[in-house]
C-alpha cells in the first residue's frame, strides 16, 4: 500500500470534526479543573466567614450578598408583608417547615427572614421586630435564635454546597478518550473493508 492510498483512506473532514470535538472536550475538562480551584477558594472564604462574629449590614441583592454570605447580621423588621412555609430541616436534622417572613426594614430595605422550624405548615404569628442570625444565599437571614416560638432551623453551612467539578472534569476527559477510540475503530474498520 502506498502513502497516497493510505492518505485517501483517512477522511479529512471527518477527522477534523472529531479532533475539533475532542479538543473542545479536553478544554471543558480543564475549565472544570479551574472551576474546582475557584470553588475551593470560595468555600474556604465561606468557612472563614463563619468564624467572624461582628454583624454586617444585611445585603439588598444577591450580588451584594456574595461577599457577606455566612456572616452575622441584625435587622429590624418594621412590617411583615407575608410569611410562607418552605421545606426545611431543624438543627437536629428533622424534616419539616422553615417559616420565612418577608419584611420591610426601618431603612426602607427588604429582608427575607427564616424565623425558625416546625412540623406545622401554618404560619406563626410574628409581627416584626429585631432578628439576628446568619446570612444565607438568597439572600435570607436565618434567625439565631429562632423567633415566633419556633424551633431552631438548620444553620446554613457552606459544607453543604457541592463541589463536584473534579467529577465533571473526569467525565469530559473520558468523553474525549471515548470519541478518539470510537473514531480509531471506525478508521480501522474502514481500512479493512
């Protein structure tokens, strides 16, 4: 078999498409590794924030909340605009209802306050006042101590945030390897026929 015959047997366009797809998959794998390191740094920052005891102002947007997550805050709810119950866990790990109040603050801002936990889905009678606790994603303030006669809600914990970027990176690398193996087998089968 001469070199020109072998070269004609390898489809140029298909080979280019497969190699381009493999390159994209490998790049996505390395991107997930970068995300892994970013998430590790973020989780370390959140863990450090838990140890800080000074109160910070309650943030008014998710973007403003990002640097303040897992810090302590204190707000004064001057008017409750609604109370809802969502699925939640108690500090002891029991399933039930987390009762969340939407409040207007003295400075004109708003806050979502997780009042506490119970098995009863009915809203407690809470008309506002001072609430202190931990800023959780949302942002929302998880009361500590709980309010309105409720039990303690599970404390927000950055350890609950998944960091599965390594498994995603491995998946992308395996997809790239699989694509190469399948294409090599297809070329081998084509050369034999």
